[in-house]
């Protein structure tokens, strides 16, 4: 909500710009969980492939360049637009339904089901409870937002200030009191993370403002029915993954490694796209 509010208020709501806001969001994995510095919490060996300038390499590429900007930030926005059938200008193309997209989404859901199964200890009961909880949340959102759109999610100045104070206190408290033994001592760990904040913010500031006009989602776009189908596929594949933990673990490892490359490729494309926008803007001036 924090970064989405800023995106809407600053009129920077293209997919590329939202990705950069998602990167800013994902950097919490340094200050709060310290994963970007010390590796995943369950890993006693530390970062998967070591560190580079104080940053855990695979963890950063997956979490900051893929998972949080795409799965935790952009995807919920797109799902909300599908549920309400009200979409921001510029988001229509990515929501157009095609056979190729559907196949890729289905394949991704099959692969990602191993993450859900692993996260629940390959316990079908735990995994299904987790999925049911997600379903209930989506159903609740669908009911509560029937007449809403993204522009209606306005916190107001007071709400934004209160949320900012809350997040500041959360970051400070968790930095010092959540797994304090994982706090890095090397200055490079901090300067590297701060550099990504600065780069992302500068790219956003220099990029073009866009209209926040709301349009009705076209008939050839993905629908609530499609979301239900994708959820059914996820439930089935997660249960299968729980039944074959050894195979699932192997698929998970390959998928995770693939996400490091995917995150790198996506971030490169996004930065190129934003720089191209900035260059065009400067030439116009």
C-alpha cells in the first residue's frame, strides 16, 4: 500500500515503474530479515553462493529482482484489476489473454508449487490450509472491491503519514531486535543496499509521469474464471509436490537457479526501458 500510494500520487504506474517500486519494497529483506546479507533464516551455511560487495548473490537476484517486484507487488495489482474489471491505462496489454501466456503461467504455477510444498514441509494438510487461506483472502477482496478500482485505494495524507511512521518504527525495531546476530559489520553491506535505493529512486524520478485513467477491462482479457482455474491448478500441483518430496526438491532447486537468471534479465530489460523513456523525454525537451 505504501509504495502503491506513492506510485499513484506520483503518476508513475507503468509496469516498468511499478517494478522499480517493487525493488524498493523488496529491499526490506536487508533491514528486517537480513536475508540479503546473511542468507535465508533456515540456512546455517549463510548465503547460497557467498556475497559480493556484502550482498548475498542468489538471494538478492531472486528476491529483489524477481520475487518481490513481480510476485509480491505487480501480480497483486494485476489480480486486483482482474477482480474489479477496472484497469489502469497501459496495463491492458499484459492482461490480454493468449494461449502462449496461459501455457507459460500454467508451467510457472507447476514449478512454483514446489516452493509452496517445501515451505509447508511437504505436509499436504499444512499446504492446503495455506492455499485455503489465500483463497479466502482473494474471495474477501473480490466481495469488498466490487465497486472499487486502484485509484480508490487512497490513504489520504494523514493515513500516509501514519503508515510511514509505522514502517519506520517497524524497520528500526526489527533491524536491532530480529536476529541481531545477522547484522553485518562491513560497510559494503550497507552501501550496496543504499545504492540500489538511490538508483531505483533516481530512475523513477527521471521517468515520465503517466495518466492514472481507469478503463474497463476488455472481454479478451483474463477473468475471474481464469483466476479460479489457475488456483485449481496450483492446489493440484502443490498436493502432487507434497507426495513426491525428493523429486519436488530437485525441481525447486532448478527453478530457484532459473529465477536468478530471470531476475537478472527482467531487471536489465526494465532499466533499459526506463532509460529509453528518460532519453526520449530529454530529447523532447
